[in-house]
């Protein structure tokens, strides 16, 4: 609840964890630059990760087989763009749009991500 900006990155990390992961008290994510709850779930699903909202929590299930995609379009939300870019980087690269959304908080993100 107090670190909602970490939710997209934590969801990315949880995708690679064994068992089920729970991000608790995340309902305020609906009121960010996008509905981040739905945006996180959509990104996870694009890469083959199963997730659902239960009460005020986001449940992320263990994934053994990821989908590898070359490009993805997400809402114009800097944190969701960065989350998608992490997945792409993990699976040999690709492109995420709208790339310019990262300028809101971390303009050098792609340069540093390599």
C-alpha cells in the first residue's frame, strides 16, 4: 500500500518466483496514469504469466513456460512501459510502445537498460 510504484517491478520479479506470489493492498493502482492493475495483468498475460485480482491483492502464479514476443504496446504509463521492457530484455529484446512515456520519471531508462 505504501510502495505502489514498485508494484510493476515486483510483479515482473514475482513472475520468476516459485509458487504463488501476492502483492497486497494494491487497489489504489487503479488511479495512476493508467489502471495499473489491469495494465500489469495484461503485460503478464502477454508473456504467459497467469495473474488475478482477489479482494485488494494481485495474485501471480508460478510460470514454467513464458511466451517470448518481439513487440508490445502498453498504456502510456511510464512504469508499465518499464515493466514490459524488463520482460523484453529478459527474453532477448524487442520494442515497447509508447517508449516516450518513460520520460516522465526515468528518461535514461532504455540507455541504462542496454
